[in-house]
């Protein structure tokens, strides 16, 4: 797991050959002209972004998730949210088993570590790192986020 701001993204480009494209996209996108939805960044489902707008949710409404094929780069365009995370799913109850087509499994609640993300910050989750995104800090509020999916 990595937590940082976009101004420091250069230091992470060496971790995956697709990271330079991913971070360049996040840095150069004109978010005022970018619609919500999926954006292909490299062919063959190797690299794509999902831009989304939503209201953050209370802790009880969220659920932990993890992925096996893709690395998540969760970047906050506007607003703020809390993301809880754990190093792995050991000891968590499975609420939805892994779906290979969607590359996701869901888990029940458990205490984790919390991070606060504000506009310009991102978190990177590698396969197997469990995270619970989109949580409200105090009360639900508007968030705009890009989640870049990088084939691991």
C-alpha cells in the first residue's frame, strides 16, 4: 500500500511498467471535461481508469475488497474520503467470493488502519491488499475519484 500525493508520483513509476502511463494520465487529465465512466489507457485491458462521482458513505455501509489481477490507484479529484485498509484478508469473513471476471472479492467489517485522502492524493493497493474505500470522514459528502486499474 502506498499513500502519497500526485506531486510525488515520479518516485513510484519504477514499480510497474504501466505506472508512468497511469500517473501521466492522472497528472494531465482535464477533469472538468472528463466524464464519469471507463477510459482505456492501454490496450488489452492492461490499463484503464474508472472515473466516478458519488457521496461518501458511513463505515457500516462499506465493505472491504481486494483484487488478484489488478493494482488499484485510487486518486481523489475533488472532495475527501477515508479509506480503511488491512495487509490481507486473513481472518475476515467472505461476504462475496472472488469473481474473476470483475477481479474482486468482498469481506465483512473488521478494524483496520484509516487513511484520509483529499484532492490530489492517491493510494495504491497491490493484489491481496484489502481496502474499504469511499468512507465519509464525518458525514457523507460529494467525492469525485479516478480509480486506475493496472494489470499486475
